[in-house]
C-alpha cells in the first residue's frame, strides 16, 4: 500500500510541476545540408506530448522549463536538446542505418552495397507472431518465397519454395544455414511420424533471416544452391549491462473449417437410396434413441498451447554473451496430436591479445517429443478419412463391449453395425478407439554446436576457423493394439526405430576488406569440408501372447519378430573464392567461384565448378541526379543485374552411379540380389540464373521499393528413364541426366513509414510475386493419378477427363472426348455410350473413354502470391494486421470426391443434390446414386475436372493488439519494458475453394486428399525486459 501511495504522489508532483513551469519553444529542424526537415517529430522526453515540423522545418511547442526535447526523423540520428525559448537542431544522417549489415554466405556486407537479390526478415518481426516454429511465420513475408503449410498437424513442417520448382525427382527445399553452418531440415520423422527438424530452433533466439534468391547470392553455395538458401543468424549480446527478458504466450485453437456431413436421418435416406436404386434391400435405419453422432466432436478438440522463454544477455568491449532457455507445449486439434519442446541456447565471444584474436562458440540444444495419428496400413485408420465416414446413426461408445467402444462383435476390426443391417464399408474401425489406443511417438535430441577462432592482424585482414556440427538422436515407435483396428489382424504390433544423424562442418575463411581512396575491395577465400552419416536400426514384433505386453518389445511375449537397419555416409569438399569491388558506392562489380566435390557421384564426375557474377550502378549518386529536384523525392536509386550457374546435389538416391546389391531373402534364407543399375555418367543437376532489377528509396529513405525480374533454367535433371526388360535392369529403369525445367517471374517489395508524427505511426510492408514454370524436356510423359509431367506444361500440371455434368434424362455422368464429343457412363452396366443431345436417353453406340481423352486441367502451383503487413502505433498501443494472398492455381479436391462415394459410409451434404429423377435432376453435378458404383461414377483412381477448383485466396493471417507500459511507470517497477498483447492467427480465409483450406495438401501441392484441418488460434502474450 505504501508503494502504491508513493507512486501516486510522485505522479501528482510531476503533474503539478508541468503546470507551474512551462516554456514556449520555437524551433527549426534542418538536415546536415541545411535543408528543412519536414515532418520531424519533437517530443517532450518521458512523455508522448509533442508536435511535428511544418513545410519550412519550423515548430512551436509548450514544454516544461528545464525539460528535454527529443527530435527524430527516419534516416537520421535522434537528437536530444534542452528546453529553451529558441531551438535550432541539425539532424545528421544515420550512418548506422546506412551501414546496416546483411548476412551473406561466409560473411557480411553493408546492405546498401549488396548487388544481389536478398530478402531480410528481422527475427523480432516473427517472434512477435507467437508460434512454436518460425517456418509458418515466414509465409508472405518475402517476395519470391512460398511457405505452404499442408495441414494443422502440429509436427508437420511446411513446404518452402524459393522462386519456383527447379527439380523433379528430388527435394525443392532450400539449404538452411545457421550461424554459417549448413544444417538438416525438412521432415526427419520415420515410419508414421512427423518431425520438423527446424522446429528445434526457438524463434525467440533468432536475430535475422536472410533469404538468398538470385544466382549472385546463392552461387557461393555451389552444388547446394539450386533451391535458394536461407541464412539464420541467432542472437548475441549487445553492448551494455546485463539484460534479462521473459517472453510468454498461451493460446487456444479450433479447426478453421470442417466438412458438412450428413446427419443420421440424411444418412439413412442416402444409404438406402443407393441400395434401392441398385435393386438391393435397404440397409440403414434409425435406432429407438434417435442416435445422431457428430464424429468430428469426438475426434477434434480445442487445442491448447503455451510457450515460455527466459534469456540473459550483455556485452563489454571484450566479451559478449547470450543465454536462453525455453519450453513449448502444444496440444493439436486431433485428440492424440501433441508436441513439446525444451530448448537451451548459448552464444559467447571474447577478445584477447589486444583484440587481435576473438574466440567464440554457440550451442543450440533441444528435445522434441511429439505424438500424432497412426495412419495404419492404409488410409482407413487416418483420423480425417475415418471420422468423415463414420456412420452417424451409430454411437461412439458401448458400455457392453469389453473395450467400452462401439466395435462390431463379429468383425472386431470394424465399427459396430448399430441399428443397421450391415457394418461400415471397408471395415473402417471406430476411429475414436483407434486414436485413443494406438500410439505413435517420436522423441529427438539435437545439438547444434559451433566454435570459431578469429585472428585479425590488421583492420583490413581476418582469418576465421569455424567448426560446426549437427547431431540428432531420435527414437521412433508406433503401437497397434490387438482389440480392434489395424492391430486386430496382427494380434498386436509394435515397431521401434533408433536413428542417428551426424553432420560435421569445418571451414577456413580468409577475408580482406580494404579501401584505396574511393576504391573499395573485399575478397573472401574459403576451404570447407562436410561429412554426413546416418544410422538406422529398426525392430518389430507381432502376434503377442497378451494385450498387456503390446507397448514394448519384451522377450518371449510375441511370436513373430523383424529387424533391419541401414547406414549412409557421404562427404563434400569445397574451395571458394569471392570478390566485390565498388567505386565510391556508385559502380559495383562482384563475382564468386566454387569448386565442389561430392562422394555420391562417380570419380570422373565428382567435381563441379559453379560461378556467379553481379554488377550495379547507383544512378542517384551521380551529379545530374543528386543536384536535380528528383533527388528530393527519390533519394536513392540503383540498377543491378546478376548471373550464375549453380547445382543441385540432392539426387533422388545415394550412390546412383554404382551397381548395388541389397539384402534379399530366398524363402527363409538370407541372401543378396541385384537392386540398382548404376550410371557412372551421372552428373550434377545444373541451374542457370539471370536476375535484373532496381532498388529505390524515397523521401530520405522513408520508403523503399525493390523490383526484380528473374529467370532460372534447370538442366541435366536426374530422371528414372525406362529400359527394355531384356536388359535385366532392376525395375526396368536407370537414372540419367535428361530433364529440363524453366522458371521465371517478377518480384516487388514496397515498405516504409506511411505516417509518422508525435502520437501515430503507420508502418507498412507489401510484397508481390509472380512465377511461371514449364517442363522443357522429358524422355516421355510422367503421369500420376491427378497430375502429370509433360513437355510444354507447368510442373505437376493437373490433368484428367473433362466432366460434362449429369444427363438430366437418366442421371448418368457425362464426359468430353478429345474431339469435343460427349459420352455418358451408363451406371447400371458401367459402359460408356455416345451421348445424343436429340435423344439423351439413347444407349446404342458404345464409345469408351481412353487416356488420350485426358486434358490439362490447370496449374497446381500458384502463379502469383504475396503479403501485406501493417503496424499501427498510437502512443502506447500497437495494432498489427497481416494478410496473405495467392492465386492463379487449381486444386484437385480429391477429398470431395471420396465423400461422394457410393459405399456404406457417411457422405458430405453435397450428395443431397444428387439426381433422383427427370423431374428432380438435382444440381446437375451429382449423378444418380447406385451402391458399389463409386469407382465408375466418380472415376476413382483418375483425375476429372469435376474435382478441380480455383485455389485463389486472401487470408487474414495475423491480427494483434498490444499495449506497452509507459517508461515512467515501468522504470519505477525496475522494468525496462513490458508489453502485453492479444493475437489471432489464421482468422479468416476468403476463397471459393470448398475444401478445408486452399493451401492444404497430402500428396503434392494442388492435390487435397484427406488432409487435417488448419488451426485458427487465439493467444495472449507477455514480453518483459529487466
């Protein structure tokens, strides 16, 4: 109580002082050239009271006598001056802002001197968007970068694509480099589990991201640069006393959307109509209790997540340090999807021997534990597939069953019949029992240590030795209980795997940075070696003596066992040189060359040379520009261009140049068999890159604009080329360099402070990108169920038959032939006939659909996308609104097809619009119902335009509002800063797509097949600094 009274009295005396002693201040603000600064902000220190300068740089303000004025403007150093009657302030250009550093491969550069295409994202911009992993928050933040989250599974990593897909048979993911060391990324889970390798990094520990996009930026990474490079720099201590911070948030999530399913009465009607139309007897009925089960209510829940990070940091002239510890826990939407993570991060550097030598280290240690749905031997145990097909007239639980769940008494693998005359189609199990009893678990431990010694004998010369490692230990298991579901036929099944990944990296770097008058030169030479080893051991057991033992593999408790394992190792040796020159920051030239040798290519093709170059000219620094009126508007303008040839070392298999013999049993006897035909002529995949653009800044760097046009041509793509069976080659295929892909696009980024005055700031950042892909060369078409690789078409173009709707006369589905004619599929005998518009019911002339009738139905990849981030600050309040958009693509909604199946399962409400008679033809899209004819009616196993939908969307990705505790109050509480905020993520999606989410996919982007729903999350967070 005494403390509260003291604070109240202090605030009262301050208020009295401000009223009693005031001075009217007249002033002028000019820049270092003597020109007036328009719109400069003048605040009374310690308050939000103030004003802004007029068109002549003048201002008038009443301020407390003896107080201090704080003068600021974007691009200039903030000044503090005492309160006097007359004030004249000269603002100097903020050289620290002009000299802002950007991390590039094996070094750094001044941002204004970078001649390549690099997008920089500050870590604080992402860590303020609460999320267990930084990857989802990268979406929409940088031009040319797509981040696609396939589902709401909390452990599944998103897919990241930088400037288009550049390969066919291998991964298109970029290379990730943390503090100079390449690391493992992607989904490193095993069997039925997911494990996002980059989720090991606490977003609160990240200082910045640099996304290298063009050839000049990526060429220094040579054979690993074809898919772009993401450089991640973690935080380090800053000069000053020790600072302690605590960041915490917690939130609740719901499915952003679920399918509309039939209720019990509707299901009975539809199910019986399927049977009666096919001359069968009705099979479905309601029970006496009127059971109407929404299975989604039992499978999905309100998710909950919370995260906590504590850090301490500081620095002296000789030593800097940063330590943090974090804990995150997340319960996903599905009842068995959970995730937890512990992280520890440390980074320190110390200078000694008169600052000639600097020693440093960093360590990121983490432990992930995640559980998720066990999908079983096929899709029937998948939580989304099964819950959407469960019979709504059957209850979840049955107290009379030994398990307490409704499981069929005769077929223990299946859901119980309930009041129906038969069990569910495909013996789909009671999905709630499956999710609560079958277990999948993945536990990983990861260490990312680095150590470096820097020797700087002169201000312009430095040698660095860097050693880094990426060590990951993982235990993976899944358990199928014997009482029902997939484990029933096995009498219980357990599988356990132990995996170990080690990546070691050793670098020697020599850097020169020297100026000779107006001539500036920097050069870097690097020798680097990398070694990677992967070990896996797996053991399994089935046919258990008792369900009690079906959690572990215990000797003598099972009949059948299995085991296996593998070892993979490879290495990479590299020699690199880069040089950059500029004349007075006006004319720029730069280039790099890298020589890579990789162990998984034949010795004659093992080494490759990769190079890149760039040039730029700062036109705004020339006299004709700087002395003209345009300089008052466009304060910086630079043209740039670059070219490069890089490679892709991510071949679809290890040691594809070698003939390989693998383990093969002959009966019960172990042996070996010819497994792979090697191709010693196999080479790197190549990529040639061109990039042209300009960078511009307006109104003394208040706004900035970046534009680029890029083009990438990928050649020597590795494909499995068919071989004649007479050659006796395994699988009748051999890897060859044959394919070619072309990508191109434009990028635009605009950002800056739209409004900045004493009380209000509006900061915006907008980016927009286009991309076009084309398969230039293939051996032959590579068709899949819903997409195809074909010369002249986009990568993974959707294809299939063109749907012509329902024949209103008889309810048959109709399709277009290649020549434009129409055939109708007679449901009763599964035969196609020529459609005669003059006599729609005629079924005389047979004419089959053949593969040649299939056509391209759309592009599965967006052709345009972007994001718009806006932050509004009013005094102590801040509001952030972030939207993302994407479009130009199509989606194969295969889930929609499966939910219109003709079997004894539940369906979506779309089936209510089916054809019933000539007088009641429905919506013209859903044919006549007929039990057992789903494959024929819906063309299951092939694509059709019936399931193709527009993928355009606009998402309100983030909406947050925060409040910062005023400094005059926080200082009394011994707090440097404090902020509390409310945040909503994935708040709304505006789209014509009828599926759960236009970005969802399970096979490849553009094919939506029983994916889990995305999360809509609401959070509250707190940031405190001491």
